[in-house]
C-alpha cells in the first residue's frame, strides 16, 4: 500500500509559538510511528514548514497514493462561514487546498491560539491494560501485525475525504487542547478493560472528542471550543496494541 502523512507547520508569530507548534507536530509523528498509531514508517512522513500554497499543492499531489493524512498546525480564521488557515507569513488558504488526488484522505486542522505557559502535554508512553472480565489480559501485538490491521482497514474503508477541525466556525481553538485530547484518547484507548475491537475509527474517536471536549476546555479557559468533523468514512486512526 502507498500512503503518506504530511505534517504541515503554518506561520508562527513568535519563537515560543513556533516551538509549541514543533512540539505538537512531533507528538503526532511519535504517535503515528507507534503501534497505537498504526506503525507508520518514518519514510512515509513528509514535514513541511511554512510552505507556499503552490508548493503544498504540488507536494501532496506528487505521489500516487492509496491513502494520505495531512496534519496542519498553525493559525486559523473564519470568513463567510469558511475556516481559513495561515500556511505562511503571506498566504491564508481554505481547507480545500489541502485536498489531494488520493482517493482516501484524512485532514486534521489544529488552528491554535496559544498561551505558552498553559499548553497540555500528551503522555505517549505504552501502558499495560488491566485484566479483562474473567481474569484474561490481552497479549501485545507486533508492529507488523499493527501495520497489517491498519492497511486492511484502509482498503475496506469508503473512498472519501474526512476533515477534522479543532473548533467550529466562529470559535477559537486554544492551547492545542484538540490535539492533546485526540492523541491522549487514541493512545490510551487500548486500556479499556472491556471487549475490544482491533481498531478505533476516526469517526468514533471524533464523536467522543466532540462530546467531551467543550466542557473540558470551558472548565480550563472559560471559552467555547467544539471540534468538528466533515465526512463519514471510517478510516482507522488507532490500532489496539494488545
């Protein structure tokens, strides 16, 4: 299977903000190469730092892929009910310009406004699941098995573009809370002691995030932030490590 992940860094206004963006892009990288994230190979990752929009379009369309994931971290805005993203110092583009020719695509947009001192950090360390009912514990799977499950689930999924946004139109995304919740929930999904599926689909993960994020974020900073998903294809996002 031919697949790639594009990690895209948008324009940062300060050095501290740039470092925070780098931190979370690296957290996404660490997640995707882990068993939980599907065991992607590093040569399947492409890092883009403040790309020109023309270069972005050329790069994401330069390979004939079966599946692609694009993660954008940068500043966002809203205009005429459209979410916009500052790809570099001089260009602001719509979400549609991240869409490539790949038949199956997942787009993740973290459009941040950062309070550098209050950015949550994710725990991407492996944890052993507790005993299931009846005293059984799941055995860890191999990285090869992880990739086998990921690839099989991708092929079975509907051809579509699924876009996940850190907030809804008219809201502001703050302090990388969306990325924090997405990665920490996905990384620890296997700890559920109940009966387990082999993979967690992005639609199910986002349904949980959309339900839980607004209250958690409002309790932290007092403002409303409601993540949003567009598209309904059941792409795998998390593989059970056990």
